């Protein structure tokens, strides 16, 4: 895999771009399908996925979770992943959509 393909850009509803490691983005079943499927998805050709329904703060927390999940995947001592109560519903909807 080339160095350019090691990273993926996730774009929030407000247009904020998160450039993250591809291996972390693939924690999402939805993103994995978009990036790994046949090259007919524009996302797989450009390594960019836009989420018009996910706000910047929610997408930021989702990205944090992807890194958290990769970091502690093989660990038996997993710390709590903090979620602010006021964001819980939006995060649940985003996680459901992203299959994460």
C-alpha cells in the first residue's frame, strides 16, 4: 500500500476534515465497505468520505473512538471511553450509521 493510501480524510457536515490512519477508519463497517469495495465508490478512489449528517464534534469523538479501539484491541486492561451525556444520542446514531 502506498503512503498516500495509508490515510483517509473524513469530512464532517460543516466541512471540517479529519485525516486519520486508514487502519483506524476501517474500524467502521460502513467506511470499510466504501473504501475497500469495488472502485465504483468515489470514496475508494479519493480516500475521502463525507458525512453530511454528522457534525464536527460528533465526528471528532468517533475518530477518537477509532483510535481507542485500535489501541486497546489486544489489551486486557481497557480504560473507560468517556462520552459526554449531552452527546450520547448523536454518538449512538453516528455509531449505528457507521457500524462501529
